[in-house]
C-alpha cells in the first residue's frame, strides 16, 4: 500500500467497541485521583460519555482500589462504557518513579482488562541520557514490544516507538516485528515545546507506516493543530482535568488557560452544555463538584476543536482553519504550524 502523503484527511480506527474518527483526542482516565469515583459511580457525565474513546495508564489503574475489578469484570464494565478503551503500559510514569513492570505482566493485565487496544511496555528516553544509556533503553523497549506482540494472541497491540532523532525513529521501527495494529510515539514530553523537534519526529513516524499513529502526552492546541496537519491520528490528554485541579478555565475562543478564577467577575462565554447550567461561581467551589464541572467544560473545548479540525480536513480547509485560530490569541499556534509546514515542504523538495 502506498504511504500516505499530505494534505492528510480524516481517518478511522476500528475497534471491538466501535470506530474512532481521526484525528482524535483521547482523554486520559487517571482512576487513582479522587474525582474519578464520582464519574465511575455515575454521579456526573463522565469523560468517556463525551469522548469517542478513553485511555488509561496501567500506572494509575494498578494503584486503584478497583484494579482487581478491572481484571475480573473488565474495564468497560467498571467504567460503565461501551466505547473504545485504550490501555497504556504506564512506562513514562514508571520511569519517573524509577520502577519497572514485567512486559508479560503488562500484557496479561491488558488482556484481562478487555481493552480494545493495548500498548507495549516501554522505557522512555530523556534528553539528559548519554548514548549508551539511551541505546540500552531503546533496545529494551524494542525487546518488550516484540515479546508482547509474540504473545498478544489476537489482542490489538500498539508498539511504543522512541527516538531522539528521525534516524533513531526509523531504525527503531525497522527492528519491530510485523503485526502491530498501530504505533504510539513516546519520549515527546520532555521536548514538547520544541516544535521543530516534535514535528520532525512525528513526520518521520507518519512517513513510515499507513497504520494509526498516536502521539503520547501531547496536549497543547498548537501541537494538536500542527500534528493533525501532519497526519497524526490520536493524542492523549489529561490537561482538561489537571487544569481544573488548578482552577484554570480553557478559553473556548482564544484557546488559552484563564487562571486565577477567584479574582474574576466573569468568564469568556462558552456554549458547551456545562456552561449552559453552570458558571464561574460553581467552578471556583473548592469541592470535587467544582473540579468535575470545570474539567468537563475544558474537555468540551478540546473535543469541539478536534471536531472542527476533522471538519476542516474534510473540506480541505485545514490550513486556513489553523491560520484563523492562530490569529485569535495563542501565538504558538502559528509557530508550531509553520514548523510543520516547513517539514512537509522540506521532505517534498
Ligand atoms: Zn463551557
């Protein structure tokens, strides 16, 4: 099959629990934090009721009081959703904590959870590693990925890919066995504001495969636009809930975070369902309810933008759409998009 070429358009990822239309933002379900029980108990509309799919990290699930239920009843039943669920191995969080999981245990848990797509256990790299350390971690990630694929037994598995340069990404991908359903590109977070690097890595990954590619931990609007333009299929984000924890409201027009809500008398207007019934006074309540409502507003903004990106793509107007968003407040939108455009042009020349 011919490799895809820009301009990219919308796509779809089929799973046992339905199809995800791409590009899509997949909210992170961080079960081990307090407010999630309110969602799991059905007290409020949950992120998985709003988004096309959700993603959980094993790091959060395994320390969750309902981890055993996830094993026995399955993740869909525990969350109360019939939509696609992805299960990330949590390699990035385990790295930060300085611990590791056995890739075979990860595979076993992912399978027991009944997730639609599992992701291989990985050993992310950071810019401070020397060559030997980096190569060791890349080797281990590749070994873990191929081992898990060998024993996947029909479960859809995304191979985690890491690299500090396009060349490393290419070499890594060549060493992965055939049979993955898609690829998740990691180690992006430490340099996520470095747009030239980000688009270089993701553009390289896109040109290597026709399968879905996922960008781990990339959540800012500038990067979401630029990487959607480069044909990246999915993103994961928990910014909606982290921002809410800090009492930050995402401005639906300017796409910037409005901070210090307590000092404000009004908020930029929003037509999302949450803001039809709630407002500033509810959002600043120092309660779980305030946090839940604010995070749902934030998530609505993200999901609406992703829907607008897909719509613009289908009308072949994505460039014009991104440029129009760049004019409305967040300067990094233009910076990231210019980097992406340059990358596409450079590779064509
Ligand atoms: Zn709203």
